[in-house]
C-alpha cells in the first residue's frame, strides 16, 4: 500500500545519503495537505452556535498546523538555497481532471472564508498554500 511505498522510499533515501531529504520532505508536505483537509472537515462540522470551547479546539488546531506549515517552508527554503524555483515556471493543472475538484474547492473556500472571518484576519492554516514541486 501507499504507506509501504513511503517507507521504502524513505529508508532508501536515508541509506543512500545518511540523512532525510527531499522524499521525507515531500511526504511531510502530503501529510500537511491531509491535515488541512481534516481541519476543513472540523470547521465544516462546527455548529453555527459553537461554544467557546469548541471554537478554541479548532483555533488550537489551526495554530499548530500553521506552525507546521511554516516549518515545512523553512526546510524547503534551506533545501532550495541558491535555486531559483520560480524562474519561468508556473504550476498548471490539467483542467480535464479538475472540474469536480474545482466545484468542491469553491464550496470549501466559501466555508473557510466564513470561518476565517470569524476567527482572525490572517490566512487560516487550512487555506495556506503548501509549495511542493
């Protein structure tokens, strides 16, 4: 399964270099995206009349995730030092495969924007961009 593939790739990378590198970093990025998805679900499930305690739980998750994403980007900056990653490239999804995703993302974005307005002015962790090649 996917976990076994990740394990083999990570073990191979460590055996080859003696340290964790790009494969571990990419796996971490995928885990962060999964955590963002889970947080979006938590926000979506939050009742309109949520208690202060319920809102505090979500806020704590947002803060922890934002810190993890910031750390992820710091590692990326260190790994990419001296490499111009934005030079002439722009990510483009193949629109043939994205119609359902775009509709779902639009609905999620609306929900996130409402929740973000209620919690803070900063970019919410579940809406932060995670750059991966």
